[in-house]
C-alpha cells in the first residue's frame, strides 16, 4: 500500500475509507511467539497490600488486577487481618502472592476462593498438605512469614494452588 496525495493506493488503485477501515478491523490482535521466541523487558504489574494503617479486605477482580499481577503483602500491623479473595473462575487468570513482612501479633492472612474451588498443595516447614475442595487458606497470627509464596492459576473450573510457606502445618488452616 502506498499513500499518494492523501489517498491510500494498492498498486495503481485507490482504496476507499470503508475498505481501509475493514482492513484495519480484520487485523489479528494477538502476537504468536513460536519456539525459540522471547519477549524482553516485560514486567508484571505489582500491587502491594499493607495493613500498617488498618485491616485489609479486598475482593480481587480481573479489571483491577490483570492476570499475572504480583501481590506483595506487608502484614506487620498488630491485630489487623489481611483478607484477600480471588476473582470468579476465569480460565487463564494467574496471580502470585509473596509475603514481604511477617504478620504481626494478632494479624492473620487469609487467601480465599470465590467458593470451595481451591485445589493444590501446600509445602510447609514440617509437612506437605493437600488443598482439595477448599475455600480458605488462613495463616495464624505471626505465621505469614517473609518468603511465603502462593501461586494461583485458574483453569476455568478451579483455582490451582501451589503454596510454599515457612510455617508448620498446625499454623495453616485449610477450610
């Protein structure tokens, strides 16, 4: 296509506005990377929840927190819970939660599903635990320890959870 004198041409023929709009509307809006391709410089969105000034209760939505968001959790406040609820089941959503400051005295950390759709495994200091058909993962006060990480990936049917925590099995309630 060549632009001559303000008109779009294909070879020697002029292309009208309607045809130009149709060509643009039919463009694919995805980039397919093949084997060996890479995307450099991409970073995740990072959102921080901090209970220093009060308890935190948040129901996550895809509109506010796009897939791939990394949540940093600052839980050091005393007697101020952090309660987060994953969005409705939508295939392809993925979130990661990392604890940046150990939870304070009387402060719990709860990560919940929209219903009993949490499935996966918890790798803890003294054991592993199956997460099957659960709604809540609750860390006892002072037991959401720096280095704790929760990965949540939705397949449209359930939230697949991989939890790595520095607490003992008795300090994590799965309900």
